[in-house]
C-alpha cells in the first residue's frame, strides 16, 4: 500500500501491517501510546474486524481494511460529521479509481454498488472531551464479498476489467479524504459536505424502513438535517432519527410503524 501524492505532500504517515485484530483497535492502542495522527493504518487481513454496533466484519485477504487517526478535532460534538466527510471521500475515490459506476451512500455509513453493500465506515472518537482523537475506519470489498448475509453484497471485482486493486483505491482514498477534510474545515463547513453527500445518497424521496432499538419505522427518506440526522416523512409527520439501520429494497413492512 502507498499513500497518494497529495497525502504524502501533506505529511500524512502510513503504517502497513500484514495481520491485525482490527485496524480500529490498533488505532486505539496507538492513541493510548500518544499517537495523534495524521496516520493511516492498513492491514492485509483482520482477525477480529469490527463494523458498526460491534458487528463482525468479515476480513479475507485482498480487500481494504484501513483506519485513519485524526487528532485535529477541537470539539467532540462535531465528531459524527466525520462519518459524512469519509463518505464523500470514499465516493470521490471510487469514481477516480473505478470510473462512473452505480455507487451510492446509505445513511449513516454504508457504501453501495448497484444497491448492494460494497463497504462501510466505522467512526470512533477516543480521548478526553478537551482533546478528542477520531478514528475513521474504512472497509471495502475489493476482490470478494461475503456470502450468506441477510442483504446483498458486492465487490469492486464485480465491475470487471476496470476494477481497481486495494492499493490503487487506497491511494485515491488517502488523497480524497484530505480534500473532504479541507471542505469541512473551510468556510463551507458541514453544509458543503452535506450537499455533496446528499447528491450521492441512496433512496432519497423513496420509502424506506428504519430499524431502531425498539421499533421499525416506515417513511419517505427526505435526506439529512443540518447535523446529519436522518429525516423521515411518515404518516404522522416529520420524524428525525439520530441512529438506526436503513433497510432498502422490497421488504415486508408488517409490524412497522408509518
């Protein structure tokens, strides 16, 4: 793996590992030892890969497993916005390395290829509130996608001859993440990121299900608000959701509230 030219010029560093439990866990250990970034950790294989909500992330060789340590975070309250920053960066990198394919973003943290899961983003924030450090984990199915899941999954290799390698995609990602961070830290702020993220969002204006801890809600996906929360139009009015799983496609809605 190699960083892109822009990332190298900006002083970003890279730690490349053969095997690790998870790149986010390794990031935590490094932060505990004083690391503040900017540093990418990539691994050829993870033995205990993690996804959102502690879910297992299957990690066979050939796919991308990477985490970015970002210490230039002055307010822990805006840390969730970095998930959208990473989504924008991933879309830029996918299009730069794989061309115009049917890539989309699914709230809050999934990357899609033709409606199937291609990858995901795991955002964590550690350290004291006065000096928080963010970990932006990115996993992408490059050569293979897991089977036997309750939802469809795809890999970049499914594109065919134009599919990038994990190394080629990562080089683009390391550059595009800095570009997206520059937008976020500029005068445009999160509004600029939200505009670009929304342009690539899946199912805007369509009916979706959102699985919450104690219920499943059905409604029209009306986008995200000024701080990144999902906005759902239901029969009972507008509903704003901070955390949940968006379920797309033809699924039964029995038992769901509308």
